[in-house]
C-alpha cells in the first residue's frame, strides 16, 4: 500500500480561560479550525498556535487527556486548558 494521499489534517481547537486571549476573535466556546501537516502531534499544535508552553497544562483530544507526543488525526477536536489556580 502507498503512503496516504493526505498531506495535511484539519482539527478543531477550543482554548479555555486565560489561553483565549491569544485568539480574541474566537468567541467563548467557539472552535478554531487549524490545518496541520499529516502526523502532527499535540506539542506541534501548541507550537503552531504560539501558545506559551508554560501556560498549557492540559490538552483533551476527543475528550481524553493526551500528552505532547500524541499524534493527531483529521477531524480531532481539542480543548486546551491553562493551569488552574484556586484555594
């Protein structure tokens, strides 16, 4: 079998809390479409969005917490959260 004909994937990203300020044109709970190269990881997505790595605490991919090395697939839906303070 040959290599996949797709050279890129499209994912939907929702930024939460303080991370939303990096993309103010997207409303509360509004998903942002992002095109990435085929085989891209969560970590590469964070870099592509230019989010400060120290401000990204938790990334959900299709409702499951995933690490930076998780490979994304076309159509994945992500939620990216900063560290949560409280007391």
